[in-house]
C-alpha cells in the first residue's frame, strides 16, 4: 500500500539534488540574495523516494535524537516513502514531554483496529451495507467518525487532532474526506491501511447543506425538532443511518449539546458519525466526566495533547518535506539560534501595519529575543567566523520581514551578533482552496516548529500548530488596543478552543467553564477570554 494520501513524489537523479545544493550555497555565500523565495525551492524538484540521503544538512545535527519519539511512532513503515516521519526529530528541539506508556499502548491498539476496520476490509464493507440501509442498527464491530474540513489549514489540523482524540476515546475509526487542496500533503499515519475515504464511498458530496449548519441530518437539528433526545433507547427503530455533528465556530446551542455528558451514549448508537469543525475542541472532552480516567492515563501532562497527537498524525509527504529541508539547509542550518516570528493580521479585526510592527519589535526587544541596534553605527564591516542568529518571519505580507531585515542589515546590533532575517513566502491573501498555498503554509508551520524561540500572533491557529509540533511555549504578540505590554508568554503550548460552549448541561445554565477543573482554563489570548485551553 502506498504511504501517501494521494500521489507520490517524483524520483529524480541525485545529480539534480547535488547541483541545486551547490547553486543555493553559492547564492547565499555570494550575497547575491538574502532570501531565496520558497516558491523557487518548491518549483525546483520533488524529493526522491529512494532513500534519506536527500536530507543531509549543511551543519551536523545531534545524531542521538530518537526518531520514534519515545515510542510514539510505529517502526512498521518504510522510511524512504515518508522521510518526514522519522527525520522530523532531527530538527525539533529535544522535548521534555514524554508520551505515557498508556498512550503508546492505546496508539498500537488503535493501529490494529484501523487495520481490521479500514477501507475495503470485510468489517468495513459490512458497515457500508448498514449505511446504505438508511437506518441505524445500533453499534457494529467497527464504528467510524469521518472528519470533514472547515476553515484554513491551521483550523483544519486542530480539528483533525481533536477528532482523532474523540475517535480513540470512543473506539472509533477515523476516516478523512480529503479535499482537493490537501491531496498529496500528508503521509498515511496508520501502518498497512488508509485513513482516506475510498472513491467508491456511498456519499459523494460533503459540501452540501446536508453537512453544514441547519442540516436536516445534523444532531442539533434532530434534537431541536425532538426527533432525537439525549438518553433515548439505543435500539430506537427510527434512528437514521448516520449522524452529522456540526461543531464549527457558528454551531448553535443545539449543536453544542454534543459536549453534554448525557449525549455520549446516544452517539454510540450510530456506526457512522460525520464531524465538521474548525475548532480545537479537545479541551471540552476533558470536561466530560466519563472520559476522565482514560484521559488521565493517556495524558498525565495535559498541555502535551496536541504535541503528541500532532507529531503522531501529521507527517508531510516527501514533496512537501523537500521544501522544508531545502529551505532549512539554505538559511537556518548554520545559525547559532533560530527565532521564529509569525505575524497574522485578521481581516475582520484589522490592525494598522505600523502598530502591529511596533508590537512585534517592542516584544522581541523587551523580552531580549532579538538585540537592539546601534542607530548611529553602520553594520559591522565583517562578521567572518560568527554564526548568525537566524530570524524566520512568516506572514502573508512582506512588510514585517523587510523592516526587520533592513533594521539589522543597515545597523550593528548592540550585542555584536549577526542577524539574518528570512521570509519563505508572501501570499498577500489567504487562499485555502489552493493546494500550492496550503503546501507553503504547511512547510512554514514546520519551519517555525524548528525554532529555539517562537513569537506568534494571539488567536492565530497557524501559530498554534507550530508551537504544538515544536513543543514551544511562544511569546504571543497582542493586539495594541489598550494593552500595557506588546506580548505575553504562553503558559501552555496547547492551542486555544476559541468558541467553547458555556452551557452546563447538568446545571441547565451557562457557567464559567474555565473554573470547572484545574487543567482547563481560559486562554491567554486576551481578546478571547471565553476560550478554553489545557494547562498543567
């Protein structure tokens, strides 16, 4: 079985790899350019599948890194077919977060379940027969939750991790309806099987009103119309063949009853659940008491949920991984320290460029992430033999990169450090429906995750993914509106569940969900204080 969602990276002669590497080094050393765009690296070639030799680095990387991440990853894969799976560990900082033995056992059990129940197995075919019958017959030996995309890449990846957590808590098989703009971006995470819905799946179109808010098949709508009720008899003859769960930011109060404890037995009556979300809803699962014991054994460290599950699930294909490693080798490998700066300006709540730039610069200087400059002193005449501090800027716009680059290009730093500033791409506008756009976004998330120090924009899901993969507690740049400080340090590397429900099902009223259990609190993103986040 091929180790990709779709397609494979084209093999090219090693001569092309060597030639490109020489060209890149000559360009960098000659000073002809300070930053080769990621577009050019993407167009250059696709990483070959024949072996890991295309990932040699310009400077040595600690050889002792554990490529299985403490047993998190299965050794059952063919390494050359998905280089990122076992090579990512070489680039990340050593993690202080060790997966629990119970999580490792659970993942191996899940892999066996997925092999037994995955697409085109006998048990899968039996479940498909039930789906075609147009009625639920109650739980089967294999039960499924199908992830449906919503939002930008960061939102999608956070909801995917949350859905996988829900799957392993409920002994369900995770399947993906892979949108066109994500094809050939991720390797298959489960050995000997696939997580992609087959092309012959009975339901062909998921971008219809049947799988969005207000759908006649949605749990919230069926609940509202009293066609379903939490706690109803699981053998009820009128249950539909599947249930759609609408959990995006615009979910209404009925949809959000999904998070009620007494709703969970009802969901067990459906072999097929279809779930659409653009939220990191994992924190709310920690508020469902029936999951308490299992979650405690899985994640003794509550802030490591995304960290472990993201590293387990999200492996860029060789074509994407080639973009990541080539850029890293060209600009970041020889740095004595790598600083990632991710800047996001939200169209529905814009901040003037000058104000946001001031926030970024004031944050990095105040927290001594970057050195100040000697305004009246030109840049050092020579920095021969000095390893630079590399600053990777990711933003849809070029302005932040240009200002920081010029700041250190034109002036000496007060510490004498040489500062190199780089930006892989600048798309100007978010184009989630474009695969090339998503490819660059994924590459940049991974490049940011290799940082020693990370600066992100509050409320940005792009930044959340990078910090979770890298195991980093970032400095979050805050909106300049009425803030006394340009940024604050995150107390947890977990993403924020932005639009968390406030309704308490047992009390029958809204409560402060950030005070129910010690490890679920409000996010540090000041503009979204009602959001929930996992802490230790």
